[in-house]
C-alpha cells in the first residue's frame, strides 16, 4: 500500500507537490486529493480557484465570446459542472446522466439565463467531491487517485481559460491573483 501511495503522489503534477520550506502540505493520499480539489474550487494557493475565477460576472458577461470560436466563461463553467458531476456520480457508484458522447454539448448547452444556477452547481459539485473524498475508504481512494488527479488537472486547465477569457473581455480584476 505504501508503494501505491508513493506512485500516486509521483503521478500528481509537480505544482501540487512543490512546497517552499515553510509550507506544510498534505502527507497522505486523501489529503493530497483534497488539496488538489480545493485549489480548483475554493482555496487560493498556487493559482486562482474556480469560485474566484467565476465570481462577479453578469449573465451577459458569462456568455461573451471572442467571436473566433473560443468558449465563453459560462460555457467553460457548464463544461466543468458536467464532467465533475459525471465523474462524481461514477465515484459514488451512481449512474451518471445519459450522454451521447458529443463533448461539444458539454459546452454548448450553457444558458446565460441560468448563470446563477450554473455557478451554484459548480460550487455544489466541487463540495460534493470534497465530501466524497473525505468519507471514502483508502482502497477506493487508491483505485480512483489517477482519475481524481485528472479531474483536478482538467479543472485547473479550464479555470486558466476562464481567467484568460475574462482578461480578453476586460472583466478580470488583477487583484484577484493574476495580473
């Protein structure tokens, strides 16, 4: 089991494990996975978390695109809600909603009229992940560690896009963590 935990920790992105000498990070798999999910949800550490990245936008701002085929903040957030919910359902042993395999739908079904609901859903699914990780047994965490790491990396990737889109639109406050 110790070897498995070490291998899982080595598979995580270097930024998750990099610590300055005065920082104390998680020392077990559960703690590392929780840290990873919190940094893409609600804890400011190495980068801007999701809740900060999507906060303060109007529905009109959330649906803005660059006109060149790029996704809006709303589409990116909807996509994150979709995939986080789908993977969380599987983790919990539940059947995820039917999906026809067209990933474009996970972006394009965003409705600006439901922006407030989408942001709440993002917060809820991330909190759901954190609760599920907290209560899972060690065996399940070991079996799912790679998938959870991919969920976190996927979240971080799209949160970076969200901030970039907000910068293009001129609605990002650099005091929130990215100049």
